[in-house]
């Protein structure tokens, strides 16, 4: 037997990894389309291309090429054409590709681009979304590259409280609107207008109506809801389905035309409320929650740094309209469940893994799923849900997996100080030897309403490759452990959640003799950055810390974050003016005098979620007190730096984390 010695992972292996995403079955169930994303090594850019093949795994070929981002492949109802979104013209527009061959044909030429194509049932039209301001129309044509380079510098006038977004920057008075385009003629019809954002849903089976979600009230910036609507295309008559009491999305129409299914909640616990499955009867107008008594989170809420851009399929109906498939997250896993209109729910694919993509043929109950584990970045599998038979369709990272030794994530469960059960994982370092002690890093996820999971995490693998033990857990506030658990952090940031993190530290020190208690580190981003800041202000147990895109001061966060004005109230249960002392008491900056742990501060210059002033305040306060700290600012980077940011800067970030911990925990 030949023994193959695998090497340790390098940070730069990020450039070798390929990501497969958004699998789509053809209408007849015989073919698949999906995207594969790679990093251009010289240009430090992402390139995404379309791949198409047979469901038996044969004839899978790349269909689009070039230094472009091709995304969102969607089959026409007759299976002869694929629509997709591409930036090859300069802005993202919708293109068509005939499966018999030929070059992609640009379908839309919208002034601000187009996205989210949804085919009509007869294949003659596509519903799509585009951004427009009050003076623009959907028929306005995209300017050619370079035409707007002499655009005059003008002041930005702000009148709405919601005027910026971490995802797109300043909103510039644009709103997302819906339009139809006729495939044969290219004729475009604008369906919505005004100062409201509309999100496309689906078509009715007869093609006479469409659905969408929006908040059409005058106080949308304050209500923060999303209602479900139906529009009759012949007269543009709009019917509201939901009751302006929550946030709903991912609408799908049953094949028999009798029901709408959608995901969402009524904000009972504000941002900590579990997402559920709802069904509305078209005939009776009655709405029922099918998962009301099921204490789980519907959808994929696994958090990581590799599967950016995954698509939630919502409720995928079976052909008989009696049942459906959907994703569900629980206990650190995301899998596939089957449900029925009678409320029956049972797993069809739920193991120690992360299902981050799903496309189901509602007649045959066969599906293509995208699956990742801690030691597998992700591939596509063809699965028969009636008997469990499966076949791996892609193996895009086979060379990487054959050459690199990855660390397994071993599950751990322990008691918090108040006897709550906390779940997590521990990863041993590369070249692990029994009897040796290793420096150990505690990782804290963002959100906080998210979930560490059994999925590939490049940062974790990079740290284990450098000789660190990595521990990651889901403290209270995390999804995957029921409504009471996810709500427990609200109003208590830095309270029991902090004790959960410290209980995790106690547990691994007491349980695993290879954990070096004298060489502990901690890191996290966003809420995890808040917790890192909080930890070093309340204990000197850690010998090094790295805080990323963090919150340090809730008082300033309230007014500078794109979500601060409502998130602070939702999560801290406090107002800037009425509860100043409460916000300050939960601010890590208040405890900066206590910090003795060397702290590396990482932050993106264009982070509108946790703006960089949060890092600036922390850095200056530490330096004024002669504390050991360093501040690294990443240009042109928003809150998503670690997941979808500039590839070179992602590598720089990883190397700064690695080097800081090597310096303080290994030297």
C-alpha cells in the first residue's frame, strides 16, 4: 500500500480552490447547470462561469469563458435556453444561452443593470429586477464603458434615515424595481415605480400574475417589514397577501395554483425570530404557519468564509402540490427536509454537513444538492429522495484535497456556568502528536444570530496548518438550538454569552491535554469582534487577540452603522438618548483600561455595517494608554471582506491573523 504524505495548507491555497454553487435542474430533470467560481491569480479577481452537464455526471462542460462573473443560471420552461446574469458589458445584465451552442446573447441593456431573472411559464418573458431613481426608466440604456468618466462631482443630499447599505454603499436615491422583458422582441415593461424597493417572487402557473415582496408604507425605513403581494399583469392590480406584521421572502406558487408558500416571521423576537414556513390559500386568503410548533430555523444560516453567494431555494413544491422540500438548520448542520400541507415534516438529507444549494424535480423527487463539510470545500451530488441513492457529480477540488492534509472538526458539548448546553467543535493542528501541548485559538462567529456549522472554513484550516488548535462554538444567541436559545443574547451582550465563551475555554483546557492553557488566543468578526473586544476588557486569560470588523462603542454605532438605528434597539433593548448609560455599559470601549492582551485590529475602510470609526476609537484609546496593539485598514473593503472581498486583501487578512498569533503564542 502506497502512503501519500500530504502537506500542510497554505494561506495562498485560497487561490487554488474552486467553488461550485447555485445548482439548477433542467425542467425534464436530465441536465444540470451551475456556476463555478475561481480566483484569477494575476488580476486578483473572481471569475465565475456556467457549467452544464447530464445528471449522471457525464458531459459536464464549461459553457462560458473570460474574465467575467457569470451567475444565476435559470432554465427556460422548455429546457432549450439558459438565462444568466453577467457583468461582461460592464454592468450586470441578463443574457441568454442556447443549449445547442452559440455565443451568449445580451437580453437586457438597463441603465443600472439587471438581475434575478424569473422565466414566465410559457417561456416568452422574463421577470427581473433593476435599480432606478425617480428620473430614470427601465427603458434607459446602459452607458458604454468610460462614457460617464467625466461625471460632475455633486453633493449628496440625504433625507431618509436609510441612505446607505453595506452591500452597495450610498443608495443615491435609487430603488429596486421590477420589469418584464419579452424574449422575442426585447420589449421591456416597467411594473413598479416610486420610492419603494420591490423584490421579485414567482409567476402563477397560468402566467397571468406575478408575486413580489415590498413594504409600500410611508414609513418603510422604520417599519422594517416585507409583505407578500400578487400583481395581475393585465391590469396591474395589486393584492396584498400578508398583514404588514413581519418580514417574508422566497415566494413559490404551488403547481396547481391554489397556494403560495413563503418563508419569514412576524418579528416576535425582532431580528432573533426563527424563520418559518407559511402557506396562503389563493381562494380563501387564509394564511397558516406550517412550522409554528417546530422549534427550528428554516433555511441555511451556516456561517463561513467560502460559500459566498449561496441561494436559498425557499419552498420547492412537488408536482402534486401536496408537499415540498426545503433547507433547515439545526445543531450545527444544514440539511433537506420534506414537508406537507398537513404539517408533516421529516428529514430526507440531514447529516453532519452543510447543504448550501438545492434544486429538486418535483415529479421524480430527485435533486441536485451542493454539500460541504469541514474537510471538503464543496461539490454537487445527485440524490434520489425516494430511496436515498446518491452520486457525486463534481470533484472540482480533487487536486487540492489529494495534496493537502485538512483538520477534522470533532464535536464537543459542554455545560455553561448556568447549566445550559453549549455545542461546538475542536480541530487538532497539522502534524498533531500525542503528549504535546499546542497553542489554542477560540473563534467567535458574527451575527450573533447565525451558526457555526459542519462546513469548510479556510481560516480555521489555515490556523491548524500553522500548528494551532482551533475551537469554535455556538454560544447563546446562535441559531440552530431553538427560539429561546437564539433570543437569549438580546439585551445581554457581554453577559451570559461572554460566560459561554469562557465556559468553552474552561472545557477544552480541562478536557484536552493537548490544549496549552498558557497560550490561548481569541478572534472573531462583527459580533465576534465585539465579543473579542469584550473578552480582553474583562479577562487577561488570553495571550493574544484579533478583533475583526468589530463593534467597540454602541453609542456611536447607533448613528453610523447602516443598521445601527434599529439594530441597537433590537439587540441591546436600548435607545441612544433614553438609554445612554445602558449602551455605554455594553460598549467594550468603556473597559479599555483593563486591556492587557495584545490586540490586533482589522477593519475594512468601506464597512458600513460596523464602520471603521469603531476600530479607530478602540485603537486610539489603546494607544493613548500605551497598550500593545496594531491597526490594519483594508482599502475598498466592506463588511464582507473575509467572505467575498478582494482576494489579495483576503490573503493579507489571513496572514495578519496568522502572524499575530504566531508572534504572541508561539515565540
